[in-house]
C-alpha cells in the first residue's frame, strides 16, 4: 500500500504535541484588530487543543 501524503493545508495550521494532542492557533487575529476588544484579543493570543473525532481526522491528514 502506498504511503499517505501529508495534507499541506493542515500541516501549516496544526501541530502535534509530544502527548499526541492537536494544537492550533485561534482564528480572527489577522486584521481588523482595532474594532476588537482588548480582552478578546488577549484570549486569541493563546492556542488551543482539538479533541475527539476532529483530532483523529487531523492526525490522519497529517499522516501520523
């Protein structure tokens, strides 16, 4: 069976941690930042983790 290729869009947006969790950066931090509240922008700075079936799908696309 041939090797599965890594999805190039997914490899730019997601990282796998040492524990196997899928880490991603929060969206909505690209532009139009002047109209967003300070608290909201502070929360967007931190990344987050994906759990469940979505994480399994992303790991498949990452070929891990």
